């Protein structure tokens, strides 16, 4: 085993940054190259914006490559590395790429595999009402998220957990588990295929809710899981609105929305089309800034 592991890191969003920072900081690891998705236009003005992982790598003086299709642009494949580490990169890797590292291709996944294989594990854990989740470090295989488990860490899901709060807890947990795993002998365990569940990439349609067809609890889970992306949209009195914050208990200033199963959703903040976010009370009173 080498005294210091050379690592090629592939990641894109904010979730990946703690893992990259932890590898950079660890004396047994040397990140020689970072692969990230291309810069993309953001906001109404469509300003070209680099992904968080690229900014982190540049801050530490690490070379970055941003192929549109990693499986077609293999200009980096001769980079010597012990581990290829993938954390929320956003592209599926070919067998040729998975065979590049000397020791193993390794992935940090934000669920307790084999539950929630796929692109949206945090959101789906909340949508399903799971009471616990965690992170898995797995040895990557050609089948998505089906590789041998190298390590797992479990954490409870709080009753009022949101995507943002759970994301911000799982990212550092994954980073810590990743470093601990890479700096010890690997102990792979085959996944139990009887426990497999899948989740796909989210679209705007996932955020469309209807109180005439859904209970208050179901819509509340959607709000906690799908804000800010893809967002939750609902027609109230034939007015299209984004729901930003809801509750299952009555609160002062909240708008009561009758739902199925004789349930009531309490809307605290919302956003009309083309307007800024506001309290439900302000919207009811016609205050539309």
C-alpha cells in the first residue's frame, strides 16, 4: 500500500465540496486532478457560473477539467491515480473509466444502499417518510449504485427535516466516512438485492401537488423534500402558487388548505408567479410586492 494515495476526484455541486476538502486536508491523500461538470448559466441574467467543486479545486491550486461527456473525453485517462473518487458528479461512468484507478473507483452516495439507488436519494427519503438515512461509500460498478459497500454511516431523519437541513448534515458525514474508508484496508460487502429501491432524476412535474388528490401530510413532505428544486406548485382558488414553507399544525398567520383524508395543510410562506416570496397572510390580504 502506498504511503500517500493519489486521487482523481469527480464532483460538481455543494454536496461534493466537504469530501474534496477532507481529501485535500488529509496527509495520506494527494488530489492530483478534479473533474467537474462544465460551467452553466444561472439566474435570470444567465450568468455563466462555475460549479462549487471547481471553485474549491482552484482555491487549492488543483488542476480542473470539465468535459461535456466524460466518457468521450479521456484526455486525463493517463493520470496515475490509486483512487477515482466520485461524489455527486452527475454523469454515469463507463467501464473504461472505472478501470483507470490502481486500487478502486469509489463513490459517496447519500443513502443507506441498497435503498434509494439513483439521482435523488435525499429527496426520496423525505418523500417516503423514512425515519433514518445516511451515507454509503461503495466500490463503483457498471450498474448504477450497485457496487460493493465499503462503509456506511446512519443518521435519524427529524420530524420536520427539510432537504436543505438533511443535505447539510449528510455532506460532512460522507466526507468523514470517505477519508476513514480510503485510509484503511478496503472491506467490500455485497449489497442485498432484496432491499433495493430506486429514485430517478427529479423534474418540475415532481413538484406539482393537488389538495383534491393528496393529503396534507403528502403535500407537506413534498415541500420539505422538493424546495428549492424542483419546487412545489399548487393552484389555490385557481391561482398558481409556489409553496415554500408549510406545517401540519395550526399556526398564527398560516393559510389553512383543506386536503384529502379530512386533513388540513397550513401554508406559512408562498410565492405567486412573477412575485417575491411572502407570508400567506400578506397574500390573503392582497399584498403582492
